[in-house]
């Protein structure tokens, strides 16, 4: 694996005022904070501000000009962990600030924020992709975990053997497609999907993830709780006993969608209407939950203990997650810890809730296939709409969007290889295409 890598940065916007900024932790310098200089070659290691001062400016302008539309700027990076390639478009460049006490004896970098309205970058049109280059491989991905930008990013990686991996990203009008999809969903279910849209000068600038909805007055409190109720009902021990009883010939006390049928009857709906409605409702059938940990624990099974009301999988107990737990993927029952088995279950269980596959008809093992995602209500419509707006359907829309069945189609929008040869990062969405080939 090389100590450095050349990256081609391509301007696929319609603007000549596009800049790149490359940040990360320098692996060969005790993980000190590093930025590429404006020439795309030199390295800037910001010193920790003297006197404990905070929010100090960079001593050097590290904005790399991409030039006119269609132009390519070539840069060289050292081995970097936690790296980001940022882009901005327009007259205003990005502002990075420094705080004391950073890694490797240097400064801590204050990165642009989409959540703080007083951040100097709040009105800047910017985006980023993520990467790590170490002794084992280059790993890079596009991300919508926090927000969808107006500037799409595409990734292309060619290895030394000539194999090509390509992540298409969104077309130039991708943000408009996302906004249209969220507005349509808000009109259907009355939830504040449309309020996730952040506008400047009357035009959408970005869309926030529902994880950050509170920052713009879009509350999803209580949204996923009906899905959790359905999953807990489906996998409750009492349900397992009833299933065994029916297998032995006992009369069935109720159908799999009793609540939906009773509500439909009260609304005067006929059987056909009831069946259509039930197809959109989580299944309340009886089954054992199966999680393929894709790790040493293998496939684990479990159910909801009637006494504790906790989901028990491989001896690990999981309380009911809240909407905030599901959207964030890192709190409540999804908090990782010392147990390797639990840590392997968490991403797959969290993804099943995000995608509402946890209660989809006929789906009892997770990870499941993409055609089982977002079929049940409630579901993460931000993720659904974001994936639909990407030309190849790829891109992290939540933290565990890389969860997939063995041999399944990638959802995360990543490229990786231990022998990278050519790495192309294109911004703007112009000329976006689908397929594993070079631009």
C-alpha cells in the first residue's frame, strides 16, 4: 500500500467558483490534524492556539480551486484516517476554525456545521465525502447521514488490476428530487418531512436528516413507536405459544392484522379495501426473530420475553427503542459495549427498524434484501427518498446503511481496495452515470 495517493477532483458544476478542502488525521504524524494546502500537495498542520483561545482562524488558506466547469484538479494525500473531501460552490468559501487540545499535539479542527445557524458556513453551498487511506486500503464513501447537499458527489476507483468501482451519486437536480419526494410524503402522512428542507434566498440549500429535525422544528417524536409495538407483538413469547397451539389444531383467536381490520370495519371499508390497507401495515404474525450477525456468533434467534418486555437475542437483552434511538442508531438498546455478539447484532437490528423490515410480511431474518425495505408504515421516508434520488440507489442515509445480507447489493455508496491506482471524486452531478467504468 502506498504512503500517498493522487486524487483527481473534477468540477461537474456550472460554476467556476468551486473549491475543495481536504482534512483528516495524519497517520504518519501521530494522528495530528492535517489539511492539504491550496496547491494540493503541501501539508498544513495547524498548531494549537496559544493561550487556550478558541475558534481561531487557520493560518493558511487551504481552499483548492477546481477551475472552470469540466476542469480537473489533481492533488496528493498522505495516509489519513477520518478524512473528508469538502467542496463549496459560490462566492463564499468554507471557514474552518481551530480550538486547543487537538490530537498529536496540534489543534482541534472546528468543521462546518449544518445545525448551528450562527456557524459561518450556515449559508454556504457545501458538501463532503469521507475517506481513509491507511496501510491496508483506501476506503471512501458518499454520505447523507446528516444532510443532503445541493452539490452531489460521485466516486470512481480503479485498482492496479484494472477493476473499476463507481458510485453514481445524484444528478445535478438531485436535491430538487429529494425535496419533491419529501413534500409529497408530508402531504400523504402529515409528518414534517417537508420541514427538513433548509432554504436560502427562496431556494433549497440542503435537506437535513430527520435525526436533526429538531434543529429546524421538524419533530418526529413518537413516530417509530407503532412499528416497535408491532415488532414486539410479533415476536412476543405469548405469540410463540399461540403459534404452537394453532399448529396442534387449536382454533385461531385472531388474524395477523386484527387492529387494521377492526379499524377498517369501523370506517366502513369492504374486504378489498381492508386487504389493500393491510398490505401497508406491519405484520403481527408469529415468528422467531433471526439475526445473521455475519460474525463469530453466526445466526442468532430470539423473542420478546413476556415478563421483562425485552427482546432477548443470544442472551443479550434489548429494550424497546424510541424514535430517537432508531434515527440515531447509537442510543438506548443500540448503545455498543464490551460484548462482541451484542455489537454485531446492533447494526443489523437498528437497520431493520430504520428500513421497517423488522415487521414486513414474510421477513423474519435480517439483514434482508432491499426489496423488503421501506414497505411498512411507519418507515424512514428520508432514507427511501434519498436512495431513490441516487442514480444507482447507493449512499449512506443512516449510520448502519452498509448493513446488507451476505452477497447482497451494496446500499452504502462506498469504494475500497488495497491496491488503489486512480481515484476520481466528481462534484456537481453533471454527466452523472451508472456503471462500474471510468468517466
